[in-house]
């Protein structure tokens, strides 16, 4: 598990990942920018990924940076579970 979800430490961890590796980020609600949908926080999160897949139907109504902010900075799509709930 990563010690942080933004900043140079997590970026270094991601750069060192190998194919098949997974990193679990710290709880995003510990960061004030998450629930405020702070654009700079969303941009920091987006800098950690190549694509954003929203698959949290029970949470996607929340106006949090990780729910609606990140997709403004990277390509995004609905995940299989979200699509199933919508259909």
C-alpha cells in the first residue's frame, strides 16, 4: 500500500512498477481536495494514470475529485459493473 496518493513518493513508486504490479492508494477522503473536488487535486491524481475507469455505481454521484474530477484530465470510460447498473 502506498504511503500517499499524491506527490513525488507515489510517482516514483509508479515509475518503478513492473507489468502486473498493483499499487493501492491511501484513503482519498483523508485529503481535503477530494470532497471539495479541487481541480489541482484531481489533476495530481490523474497524473498517476493513463486512463480512468469509473466502476463505482454506489459512489459515482458524489462530486469528489476521484469521482468526477480525474476524468477531465485523462481518457475515461464506464466500467463493466457501472454499465450493467445503468443498462
